[in-house]
């Protein structure tokens, strides 16, 4: 059995709340996320493709009741651009 570990990088911080950082779709349960178009067809842990609604220009995702520990496998360039735009904003 392995022990739990926490890794802290050299550059880390927390986000101040900003509405643009919220993934939950407005006026829906917190398990319904509204993501950018780049997430269409994304491989996300615990998420079945049937749980991804593909209505442009956004992608609605029904997250399983697992918590907040989701892993995005092999993110495409659009997803990485979106993530970098959030991390590089002054809301951190």
C-alpha cells in the first residue's frame, strides 16, 4: 500500500473567485459543467462519452459523483490554450 502524497511545485498559488473560473453551468446542479468547444471528445477520467452533450458553441458535461479529482488525458491544443489563459490571468 502506498502512502498519500502531496506535491507542491515551485510556482503555485490559489485563484481568487471569478465567475469565469466556474465550470458549473449557470442555473444547473454543480455536476453539470459548461466547457469550451475544445473539450468536445476529450478523454476525462470517470466520464463516459454519453455524458458529454455536444451542442455548439459549448460542451456540457455531466460529471459523476466522484468529487473533483478528474484527470484529462492527452489534452488537445485548444484545451491547453484555455488552461494557459486561465493560469496566466491576473485572477490568480
